[in-house]
C-alpha cells in the first residue's frame, strides 16, 4: 500500500498562519494536522504502508524535512513531489505518478476523520464519505440498489444525496487512475481553470470500475481558524484518556482544566487554562485565562483573557482581548 497526500495549496483561509507554515503542519491537539491524518490512515489499512508521498508547493527544506520526519517516526519511507502550478486536484495527484501502481490511497491533507473499519483491498475502489446537512456545499455520491456508487455530483443545486466526499480514496490498481488522469491532461479537459479529479472518477465509473463507499463517524475540517479550533477541541476530547501534559512543563499557582495538551518546557503561572487548550513547546503564559484555543511554540502570553483563538509561534502578546487569530513572529501590547 502506498499513500499520496496532495498538499500544495497555499491555505488562504488559514492566513496569517499559513504565511510561515503549510496548513497541514499546523498543530492541533499537539500534533501537525497531517500527522493525525497519516495515523488514522495507517489504522484503517492495518499495516505499515510501503511509502507516503507528499505533493507540495515550494514550502522550503525545513518544512519538507518535517514531513519526512513524520514518516520516519512512524517507520515509513517518505518522499516529496512538487506541484509548481495550481492546476487542480487531478494534476496534483499526477505529480506523484511514479507512486501510482498497485494499492494506493489518495488523501487530501486537511481532511481528518474518525472511523472504525478496515479497508477491503480486493475492492476496485473505495471513497470515504460522510452524511452532511448541507450537501449543496460539497461534492456528493449517489448509490444504486447494490450500494455501489452510481454517480458523482459536484455541489448539487437540488437534493440528490447527502453523502459528501471527504477527500480520501482507495484504488486497488493505481495504474488505472494514473492513465485516466494522464488522459484528462493530454486532452486538456479543464473545468474552472483546473484539471478535476471528479472528471477522472466519472470516466472510470463509465468504464466499469466498481466504486464502494465507506462512511466515517466524524469528519473534522481544518479549513479556517474557527474550524481548526473546533477540530482541536474534538481531538482533545477523543484523546482525553491519553497522556497530553508533558512532565517537563512547569506550573505555579495555576489551574489546568482538562482536556488540554501542554508541551515540553511550557511555563504557566497565575493562570487558568482549559478546557480544550493546546499549548506548544517552550511557550510561557502568565496571569491569563485561556479556553478553547491553540497556542503554538515559543510564545509569551501575559494578562490575556482568550477564547476561540489561534496564536502562532514566537508571538509576544500582552492584553485583554477575548478572541485572537495571530500568526508567527508577532508582538502585541
């Protein structure tokens, strides 16, 4: 099994955080988004994948190494491929065409999920889906009487299905998808200025490929600040029975209301933290009340009253606001 993770987008909706770090490397509940994704995928295939390929933009050597380190820590070979132009999902996947043989999983990097199933690798293809209240905002699948996928509809104006595609796909024979993606590009089949994966799926369906659907119990989004803070909350709730507070953190005259993630060498004094707060390594917090927020590494927070907030790395903040969204290397107060 090989895994391809397209993640070359610039993450405009997550600015200012994505001005200095790719969105999939933003931490939630103490780990980068993409690490949570990889761990969930490995759990679903119940084996160590042969290789994980990240399709990136120009993220720099340091960020590329962080991705490779995630793979190394999980005992998996990692590789980097590049999408130098934003030409759509089909084009992004094809940038890793050397990986597209045999069993493959395609997983877009800002998709987190909670599910309890194992992949049947004998099926032609499996698409992960989740029932949503507003299907008009998503690409959805329709099913036939045998519960096989019978169609793909992008943001339907009228109700046809509430099974939204979450952005994770399995193919028994990656070569077939590769050939179809190459055909799209060779024939310049473009919609809205991009090569779309959905067009390839429709053609494979017409050619007789059997697409199965697997429902996930929960689909967590990291598309913008509010969604990411909520995802942090849910992951902390799910992980609350694991060790989330480092024994290298220091506390004085403070209350920590779980669940919270507290990283190494964090110093918290005269403060009330939690619930649902993640604090990265090396951060200092003084005289503050913080709930339902993400604070990244090596920041200094003083005299703050924060809720539903995201604060980046190396931030120096002193004040009394109730909601913040501050990127890296910022000084306020």
